[in-house]
C-alpha cells in the first residue's frame, strides 16, 4: 500500500509527499532526513493521508495535489476530517 500525505510545517506551509509508511516518513522529515523542503521547514503534524494500491497511482495523485493552491488542499483535508 502507498499513501499520499500532507504535512503541516512550522511555518504553516503544507508539504505533500508519497510513502509506504507515513508515520516513519514523518519522523524522517522531522529529523531532517526527508525532502529538501522539510529540512528547511520542519513538519509538525500529519494532516491528511490517502491510500493507493500502487506507487504509480499515488504519484499521480501527489502531482495533482501539488498543483493545487493552499485553499484546495485545506478543503481536501477538511472534507476528510469533518466526516
């Protein structure tokens, strides 16, 4: 299983990525062993995750979400947390 995830960073920005184990990847980001962006803007919380059966589909969704503005990302997060 692969997951697309969105993290909230200390500077209030949102970071989107793909991982097999979201919690482990989050810990790597916090330890500054993750992506270049999260080495500068340390993540503080996992806000969203979505599962996929294969990496290709997860990466397509990641690119879709990365193309969105902040408002669309927050609406996605809100749609899941308000259920």
